[in-house]
C-alpha cells in the first residue's frame, strides 16, 4: 500500500513538473517602410536624411526601402529643389512622393 501511494505521488509530481512548462514565442515586424517616387523621375537626385544621394534614371515609379521613423527628403531636379519635406513613416507603411 505504501509503494502504491508512493508511486502515485511520483506520477503526480512528474505530471505537475512536466505540465508547467510554457512555451511562448514573440514575433516582431521588421521596421521597414517604403518611399514611392512618382512623376518625372528621370535625372532626379534624392537625398534622404544624411545618406548618400540616389540618382533616379528610369522613367518608372521608383520603390525605395527605408527604415521607419522620421525622415527628411529632398529631391533636386535640373539644379532646383522640387521637393523638401519631412515625413513620418510607420512600420510597413508606404509614402508616395510626386516629383513634378
């Protein structure tokens, strides 16, 4: 009888200790956002914050990947500033910048 009670106690303890494990995973979204340059993009020079300038040479819409947050975007076309704005991008969001 003592062995039976001891065996039951051991089984209950094993079940309690093994059953208490909780596995949890966390998924974080990438902090990536997008800028879409549309309009007359040929020959435009884009500066985003203090990064290297980007020269847009094709006439199609340009899809540029950047980090989320606050950015200062300047677009120079034919030697003149045609876009000069500060934008706030959320994670996974996209913002269109039209170049005249």
